[in-house]
C-alpha cells in the first residue's frame, strides 16, 4: 500500500510538471480507476479466503475396472484404508494374532499366490499360527495406493500394496516381491489377493584384493 502511494505521488508530480496537463490528468484519473478496480479484485480474493469459504472436493477419474460386461470408473480412495493395511502388516511382523484378527472381518477371504483360498477368521488364524512358527515371515512395504471403485456393491476402498516378503527356512532366507490387492470396508480387511515373484538372492560382496 505504501509503495502504491509513493508511485501515485510520483506520477502526479510528473504530470503537473509536463505540458498538456489536461491530457495528463486524464491519464491520472485512468490510473486511479485502475487502482480502485485492483483493490476491489484483491478484496474479493481476500473475502474468498476467509474461514467460511466453501471448499469443494472434486473426484478425479483414475482408471477403470472391468467386471463382466460392465466397466466402473476408479478414483483416489481414502488414505485411512492405507493406514489400516499398514497396521495389519505391522501386526503380522509382530506375529500378534489377536491384533490381526481384530482388524479383519469374520468372513475374510484370502487368495494366496498359489491360488489357494483361505476363508474365515478361524481358518486364517490357524494358518498364520503354523506359518509363523515354520518360516518366521517378515514383510517390508514399499508402496500403497488407495482406490475407490464407482460401484455401489463395493462402497469401501481398495488398496494396492507392494511389499517384499522374507521367509527363513532352515536358517536360509528367501525373499519374494509381492503385490497385494486389498479390499477394506467398515474399517476391516474384507479380502485380498497376493501376486508374487521370487527375487534373486543377494550377491555376496567380493573381497577387495
């Protein structure tokens, strides 16, 4: 504001010293009108930034899902679903069966990388108890993306997650790179699919000569 006043003063003095005063005054009035309009625009912008301003969220299409003869739009899902999956994986790393069971539905369905279906909490708990003891599995997430399907039959959020899974068998570690497609609804893991590929064993470092 101070800089604007200084500029206005400079313009006014300059105009008075020059010839064609009427022409210069006309330009001066134009300048004043522009300043007034600019202040009005600034005020409108400031008013729009008040705490009472309405914020409208717009869903952006992000791909599609085909199911049979139908196709459904996808959009970015709820970050809360990613947080639930992270806690679910953490509970697996801690081998905390109680915490795991608390975060999944009674009718959970799990398709493993070998295509075998595990269905229901009881069957899942039994499988994990034996698996934890046999191979001490450890997960390491490296990405997760929440996705919303524009389909009334699935009001929850899908999470596509990438992770490495390391198993220890007879003291030897082996690691697979996995992708999990996870459906979460009402704050619970309802089902997921796991796709896997074996990763090459780390190359031993060559001793420096």
